[in-house]
């Protein structure tokens, strides 16, 4: 019997050798673990020796839950994914998945947040409360990214990568080549943050 809630299948990727801990990839509402930003986050974690659990979910309809309800729902998915984790936990979340920030803060998990919903004070409070290392990635063309809030979180100790022209999908909709270049920039930042040797 699956240890995960119904409708939330999880792929587990094992590194070579003994894992250093468990990395959990929480998707967005329409941005699955196989989408570029999250897929490369998973590659980065595995290259650094982490076991990686990709969470695939069927979230409640947009607007059907309050913000607190979405925080609780995402927190439940994260808690289920690490229920049997042995050792350190590292969280990667995209958009809706960044509502896992509150539980990550409570448990002091290191995290990478892709396109966190910085227009939501509840989410920002969760990020700010975490004493562990965090990397925030977003673009200036994303209406849910607030550059001033990102700067304040950077002042509080978060690492922040802000890329001009990228939207909520982490692409420049007018320039596919720039979008691919941005993915390299994001992957390099994630690799440096996690501790993977990445050529310049």
C-alpha cells in the first residue's frame, strides 16, 4: 500500500551510493516535476548525492481553498513525502509548491523556491521564518514576483536570483533562446547553492 495520499504518486530517484538525505520536489499547479526548472533541480540534487522524491499531485481547484487552506494542503503533501525520510531533508517548490515554506520553516529544511508567490504575505512570512538556507528564483515579468519583497528577503539572508524578462513559467515568452540561457543560469545557481561543482 502506498504511503502517500491517494492521487499524489511520487517518483523516487536514488543517487549512486548512500544518499546524504531526501530531497522533495513540490510542483506548481500546472508545472509538474518534469518541467524544466524542477527537472533540473532534481538533477542537481541527485548529482550532489540526495535521494529525490518527485511529488505528482492533483491539487484543489484554483480558488477553492483559502490561502491558509492551500498552505495546509501543500504542507500535508510535504509531510507525507518525508514521513519515512531518514536524515536531512531538502525541499524544492514551484509556485503552489512554495506554500510548503511554512512547514519547511517549522522543521528548518533548506529549500529552493522557484517563482515563490511573493505577493502573498502568508507565503513571505513562511520564507522569512526559516532559519535554514534558502534560494529564491524569479523573473521580473512574473506578476506574482515582487522585487522589493525579494530584496527584503535577501537582506534577511536568503539567496535570490532575479532574471529580467522571465515570467511565471521561468521563460521569456518572446525569446526561446533567452529562455534556454536562463535555464542554464538557474541551474548553475541551484548547483552552486546545493554544492555541486558547476563550470562557469
